[in-house]
């Protein structure tokens, strides 16, 4: 064999050894990487936002002979310890994933750190953590039985409850008692009414009915006078007590105007002792308070 052929053979042999070694190193690295055990924590939707009943999955990679499976909330100490444990069981056979159902309705809205741990028969363990955001809402039903719109406030939620209407308000799931504050809108005159209701966790599905009590009545006015006169003022007289409604300027346009709620003494009403005094133009008209339906304490004063 010539020296050139020998040299060529030696070079090829050395290269083949180097390539073989490099391949073995790569194979070893891949083997090491593929054998690293790890876990993932996920939901059906693979989203971090959860609500209501949510299935939580612990998926296992490269970890066998599993003996114990554990999943718990770790960052909220205000929750009872037993409620923070979502899964704590022994395993009779290996599985690719383990599932538990988390009833997030039992927890206030917020971020929760979930910690998963698997232990094998030799007491080796593998862990994982993930943050989930609980976002649950409840619907509060409010029935407004007033003849006027009501302004409401619940925590930072505020809005309007329209007259004789049903309103559904979406509130964040809360475990603290809340207060519903209601105040009727400003009317030309009458008694301002306001109400406070307690919203108790667990009873939020019960509707809240906002109704005036029997100590007040609602008054409307309609000007049907033939002459071009305004209704200037209206006074409710109960014995010596006067409730005045001045500077009205109600046109004789056949429209019905809401005036407001006024105090009602039912005994004096039954005796016909409550009078409505109305001034329009140069005239003074006196009528008795009279309810068409005494179950609905509303009177409409008509000036002809």
C-alpha cells in the first residue's frame, strides 16, 4: 500500500471515530433530556381564567411507579386548610394524567397558586406550580315598585332602577356581606326616600323588592283647566301639618306630571281629613285625598 493510500485510510478512520463519538454524545444528551420527569397543570381550555366547576388536569411526563398525587392552593391562608386541598390520593396504577374538579364558586375572585406534587414508590418526587384567576359572577334581581326611577349603589357598582321594573345586576362573587343603597330620583317636591338592603352571601339568588311602605303616597297632577292657567302650587294639609309644592308652573297641556311622595296618616285618610289645596291663576281649589285603589297608594289630582 502506498504512503498516500495509507494516509487517506488513516484520515477516514479518524473522521469515522469522531463522527461516531459525536453521535453517541448527542444520543446521550437526548436520552438525558427525554428522561427528565416533569408535570403540567392545565384545564380543558388551557386558559388561566377559571370559573364555576372547572376540571383541573395534572399531566405526567417521564415519571413512573407513582404512589401519591397531591394538588393544593398555596397562596390564600384565609381559606380553611381542608378547602385548599383539591386532590390528595394514592395511586394504584400509573396514568398519563390525573383529573380533579375544582368548584371555584366556593372561593372569592382572585389569583390562586396551584401546587402539584407526585411521589413515586421510592419517595422520589416531581412538582409543578401554576397561577389561575378565579372569575365568577352572581346575578342579583332587584324589583323596583316605585313610581319613579331609583339610583342604586352596591360597592362600586352604581346605576338606575327604572320605575315598576325588574333589573338584573351582575356582581362579582363575594363572601362578604354587601349593602344595596337605593334613593329615589329628585322630584319636584315630596318626601325623599332612601333604602338600605343587606346582600348576604348564599342568599343572593333571592330577589330584593324595593317598595314604598304604607306611610307614604304618590301624587300626580293633571291640568285640564279651560283657561290658560298654570298650576302654581299644591299643598297637602293633614290637620295642622302642611307639605308644600311651590313654583310648579304645570301647563294645561293635558299631560300627567309626577310630583313626588308625601307622608300619609292612614287613620286621618280614612276619616277624610287629608286635603289637597291647589292654586292656579287666581283660583284656589280644595279636594280630598282619594285613592282609586287603596292597595296602590297613588292619587292623580285633576284640575278642570
